[in-house]
C-alpha cells in the first residue's frame, strides 16, 4: 500500500466565522492517521487543539490510494473543538454561491451562467436529487467528475440534442420562439416546478421519449410571468424604440407596442426614438406660389404643422428694378424708352441721349438734351430754359413765327391770313382803294371807282419765238395814285400780224 500525503487548505477563519461549532468531519475514507500540527502524533481517538482563528494548513497521511477528483475530507471520530461550537454539526457549502474555487470546501466552484456560480462536489455516479454526475470540461488528463444541476441547460436555446449537455435531454421546438433544451424524464425523473413530463413523438407519431416541458408551453413565459408585461424594443437602421409586451403562454412574449424606428421627418414626433424631435432635417429647395407667380425658397419644419416653404412672396410687378413676381424679368410691361432693358423708372438716362435724367429737361425725348442745337419748333431743344431763341418773332409775343399760329397778332390765324406777317391785311380788315387786297378775299380795291391809266409802248415788240413777243409798256397814273404795284393791272391788246 502506498502512503500518500494530502494537504487540505481549510479556510478555518472563514468557515468558523460562518458557524463556530464542533464539527464532525465527513467523508468516505478512513480517519486520519497522523497530522503535522507540531510533533504531536494522533490516532482516530485523539483530539487536536489549535487556534481556530488562524488560517492553518491541516496535513494528514493515509494508507489508502487517492483517486483524482475524489472528496478526501476526513471522517470518523476526529473532532475539532472550538469555544462556542455545538457538537455534531457541520456546515455543508454544497450549492452555495461562490466566486472561485477557493470559496468552496470542495475546491470546485461551478459556473451556472455568466452571473451565477455555486459550490459543488466531486462524484463517481451518485449526486443529490436534481443533480447529475458529469465530467467537467478542461480537466484532462485527470478527468474530474462533479455534480452538476440537471436543469443547467433547461430552456436554453439550442440547435441539436448535443447542445443540451446530458444524454437523453432533447432539443425541441417549445412555443413559438424557437428550439430549446428539454429535460429527460423517461425513467420517471421528477421535473422541476412549473415543468411537466410530456411524451415526445416523432413525425410518424412514434414515441421517442419523455421530456420535462414548461407547463405554459413556452420557455419565455413561466407561470409567474404569464400574462405579465415587460419593456421591449424594436430596432433597425434608424434607431431603437421601446415599448411593452405581454407574456402569452406558448406564444411567448408578444405584441411589443414599440413604434417602428423611422427616418426623422417633419411631424413634431421623435421618429427615430433618440429623444429629439424633428432633428437633423436638411432644408430642401421649394417654391412659394400665389396668384402672382412662384419664387424660390427653402423648406422649414414647423413641427406638427408640417413643412413650409420660406422665401420671397410673389407680388404684382412694380417699377422698382426688382423681379417682384419671380419670372426672371424686372419691371416688364413698364415703359423703356431707349429699349435698353431697363425701365424708364429706374434708368438714369431714360431716353439714352447721353444726358442724365437729372439735367435733361426732356428725359424721355432723345432729341432734346443739354447742349443740343436749338431748332424752331416751340421746344427748348438745348435745355437752357428758352424756346426757339434766335428765331423771328414778328409780333414780339415770345412765340417764334415758325410756331406762332398768328404771327402778326391781327386776330386771324396764319392759315387764313393772306398776309400773316402784316397785321393790317386780313379778312377782317376793310378794303381800301390802294391796289391791295386788304380783306384777303382775292380781290383788291373792289368797290372803288375806276382809275384811268395811260399805257404806251416803248419801242417795238421783240420776237422771242414763234407766237411769243416781248413788248415794254409804260403806264402813267393820275395824280394821287400812290400804289406803284402793277400786279393788279389788267392789260388787253390785240395781236397785229
């Protein structure tokens, strides 16, 4: 028989603070044969006395072969006495919460999930109810077996039976949310609370085993959760929105009432559920339109009222140099005397004569401007404040004869006056016996007595051409005849061959 020495690192201080009592040390091997607390040798009936408040390493020897992974806690009549302890009791830490192996008397802290670990013990076959003896991973070459809860994989999502950890446990569709691990109860094993042992059949309706299935028909909805509500969320590329959903038995958690995240739009709502309303909207080009036309603008969000277009409001066209109705033209339909594309109302030289409107006395007449040559036309052509200066004004009425309707101011308009420049001759004047048409009736001296005139040839008639002759006459008037105008004389003679 080989003699082995085993060292138990017993955290006596922690253990005895939890329950300071006389303990019967349990196990399944022979009692201690000796210890190393000083030179004192002990037997099965010996008592050890040492300071329990100090952390000590208890070393013992045994004549038995030690098996890897087996529980070699001492048993038998060995007792550890401590002040204030009660005899016959031992605080077992199996199933107690732990953080690492050093927290457990067995030295095995088993992780049940990411957030929960418990103390367990080594095993060969037998384990407490609802626990199973299974090899722990990553323990080669010793292959340590320990007690593991049978429900450790129960209702965990799975793809195949091997995902469920123990032989006989099946990966089954449970409820409407997918496939989950069930627990084998084919040999009459008791199911956990809220689970029932159900017969499982294949597609041909042949029984293939019995499994513990949630009584609610759902791994998500336990009896305590069934009918209850919880917070839920819906997510997509636009964000995450939260709401509530209800646990509905085999259907699982259903009817999440969270809104579907959407791209933010102008509506006074938080479409993407980021806690902000109508944020990040990019202004777009738009048109402000009314009965006068359409002007460009940009969109502006008004929340619940939606989007409006902000820009210049079209108006009736005014002569102001602006495109009031946004048709691309300014002051269209208003006069443009020089046709330069600029309406007269805003053109600094409306007639385009080179003389600005400020000095041009006729800004809309290109023929009249400062420095122009004066013409006799009744206008101030050179803009010097005078009209037709330098031209005749017979009656001195400051209207040049060229534009005076009565040049001689005799009361008869020129177009009716046979002598428009002689105020004594007009159709209102009395006819005088003066060989002049005083009353402009085409006759002269009508009503006057005839006056004898003496006419005698001077020399002989000269032949100009056949049938044409030139004869010089001498007319002698009586005394008192003052008009030497012979235009009114009528001479008659006979042609002598």
